[in-house]
């Protein structure tokens, strides 16, 4: 098996999902908590997308999505050099995003403070 950015994560997640489903089978109250958890996450994701769609950040979000898709495709198609470049870029991408989105982050934090 080749070692890429996503391979260890997918193996780890698959086993965790099986263990989690077995736990849900044994405890029905956890199913209710799972539904509440998923509903909260979906609500927050929708609100975040609504906020971002009103700013210039929307174009950057689409660009990031394309980068992630291209990274996955380069891994699947075994394009080693392209995959190395994209995964290296994604390593520093968080810092780059903080710098790029700094005015929007400041504005969002100020709006949370005054509400």
C-alpha cells in the first residue's frame, strides 16, 4: 500500500466508524445524541456558508475545494510529484488562510462580541 496524505486517515476512520456503530447498537441514547450532534454541525456549516457567500472569501473557498479535489485525484492517479507539491502547499495553507482572511476574521469576531 502506498503512503500518501489520505491513506492513513482513511484506514483509521474506517475502523473508528465500525467501533462507533457497534457502540450505537448497544446504547440507543447515543443515537439521539448523534442526531443532535449532526444537526448542530449542519446548522453551523450552513450559517458559515451563508456568511462566507456574502464576502469575497467565497472565491477563495471554491479555490481551496478545487485544491483538495486535485490533491485527492493526484493521490488516486499516483501522480507523485503533483501530489507532493499539493500536500506540501496544504501544510502551510492554514497559515496562508489566516493571513488572507485576517480582515474577515477580525470583522466576524467583532460581530460575535457585540451580539
